[in-house]
C-alpha cells in the first residue's frame, strides 16, 4: 500500500535527476580528468602521477622543497597549488606559458616529471586501456581520443574543483568570520606591511599576476648570464624543451621571468604566488628554500622593504597578527 503511493513520487524524483546529455558529458569528462590525474600508468616509471606532486590533500602541492619526478629525478622548482588556476593569467613560476592546455601537456613528457617519450605515446597508453577508451567514447560526442581530449579532461577536472570558501572570503561577503587578531593582520597586510602591493586584495588568490624579485636563489645565476643564454637559445627551438631545460638546470631556473622576456630587469623575477591555502603549502618560494610560513613572512618583510626603499619594521605582536591573517586564508 505504502509502496504504491510512493511510486509516483519516486518516478518524479528520478525524472528530475536526469540531466541533459551535454551536462552529463561535461561531468564524465571531469571524472576522466580526475582519473588521469592520479593514474601512474601514464608515467614512464609506472609509479608517478600528477597527484604525486599535486596532492589533493595538501592543496595540490607535495610538501617537498623541490618536486621529484619519475625514476626519482629531482626538478628545480617547488610544486605550486593548482587550486587557483582560474585566477592565473600565465602558468609556471616564470609565466612561460599562457595557454592552459599547452601547460597541461608539458608534465607528461618532462624528463623530471612523468618522463614519457612523447605525447603520442601517452595517448596510445590511454587508448589501450579499455575502460578509458569506453568512457572517453561516451563523452567525446564523436571527437577522437587525442591529446586535446586528455587536456580537456584534466582541465575540466581542475576547473571544477571545489575550492571552498576561506574565512577571509567569508569576511569580504560581510559578517564576522575573522577574529580581532586576524583583522589587525589584514589591516597590516593592506597597510604598513605593504603586502597588498603585489598580493592584491579582492582577488581570491591574492596575486597581481606580475613578476617580482625577491633576492632568492639569484646569486647562483649572476655572472654567468651569457653562457646560460646560449643554453636557453638551444632549447628555445621547441617550447617543451625550454620547459624541460628549466626543470633540469638549476641555474637556468634561477633566471625566472628573464627566460621568456630576455629583459635584464626580469632576471630572477617570479610570479607572485597565490596565498590562498598558504598555510597548507609549505615549503615556500619558487625553489622551496623557505621551510615555514613564519620564515616566509620574515623574508618577505625584509626583502620587499629593501626592494621598495621603504624598510618595513613590524613589532613582534604585529608579525603575529600578520601571520594569523595568513592562516585565515586556508580552509580548516
Ligand atoms: C615531479 C612533480 C610533478 C609532476 C609529476 C607534475 N607536476 Fe605540475 N608542476 C610541478 C612543478 C615543480 C611545477 C612548477 C614548474 C615551474 O614553475 O617551472 C608545476 C606546475 C604545474 C602547473 C602550473 C601551475 C601554475 O600555477 O602556474 C600546472 C597546471 C600543473 N603543474 C599541472 C600538472 C599536471 C596536469 C600534471 C600531470 C599531467 C603535473 N602537473 C605533473 C611538479 C609536478
Ligand atoms: C613586490 C611584490 C611583493 C610584495 C610587496 C610582497 N610579496 Fe610576497 N611574494 C611575491 C613574489 C614574487 C613571491 C615569490 C618569490 C619567489 O618565489 O622567488 C612571493 C612569495 C610570498 C610567499 C610564499 C608563498 C609560496 O607559496 O611560496 C608568502 C607567504 C608571501 N609572499 C607573503 C607576503 C607578505 C606577508 C608580504 C608583506 C609583508 C608580501 N608577501 C609582500 C611578491 C611580493
């Protein structure tokens, strides 16, 4: 009796949950992206994946100073979080690419990341796995399973990640999500400590998307620019080879933005990183050379003050408040 009266309701509910085919394909693509992202079969050593260096449980970073790829090969850079891609105007610490799909292809063949011989090889590996072949067929709507399909899937996954809302964002919407101490820290961040000059408030990631020097790692490259430029020229013939060189050659990596612009003023310049989730992304800076958030703040206060010609002196209490504010940018 009960069952018969409930039946129409159940039918109605299931009818409502039927989404249109295009939405279903988009969701299927994003699910495929999630699988590819953590699939070690797409690496040359069979045990490394994107998630090895971009761990979803660590705000898509790896907790290492510099990343270690297939066959234990160390790279030259610290893995950035991938939770803020939609706020980025260019990709990688030196902004050498501005196309997301091109960016997503590079790790597959970088010798210090997934180390595959070619992207065609990766596409073939995916095609040879029956479940991928079947599931891609369902979502591609007649398109072929090629490199674009792979990056479409990964991009769909990364663009649809649930980024959550941190307390700073909640506070911006009104309300009292920040404690008194954190509010004082925010005032310092925007005022006396001058952080907001580059870590732009109002944008969720707190970055101006520009490139600045921090005096980090730079001493390693200075004085050797000419020979380094020759190495870059050799690699520049192919963009992926330039990326590979940067991840293999510490000295070239330290040239930062210069590699792309060739302007002397850009030597050692790096993109202002996102500060969202910053308490969860240690160690810090492009080379992971700063182990804790406290030290990163100390360093920023010191160098940014020197660089702008206006040294910043905060009291111990103020430093604590600034740090408290930075902690409010992470999801608990
Ligand atoms: C060995 C570790 C490692 C692996 C494996 C790896 N990455 Fe990364 N990833 C990094 C590092 C390090 C950087 C920064 C490189 C640079 O700035 O030159 C980076 C940068 C990126 C960026 C640019 C982020 C930004 O803010 O500009 C994206 C996107 C990305 N990786 C996606 C992926 C995807 C997708 C995969 C798998 C196909 C992958 N990565 C595999 C370490 C890794
Ligand atoms: C002139 C621009 C500029 C100013 C001002 C500035 N920053 Fe930065 N910040 C950067 C850049 C660029 C980096 C990356 C440097 C690198 O890796 O070489 C960075 C890195 C950081 C990092 C490390 C983040 C990570 O994921 O590695 C923290 C934390 C940070 N800044 C906090 C602050 C604070 C706090 C202030 C104010 C005291 C401040 N910054 C002022 C540009 C700036």
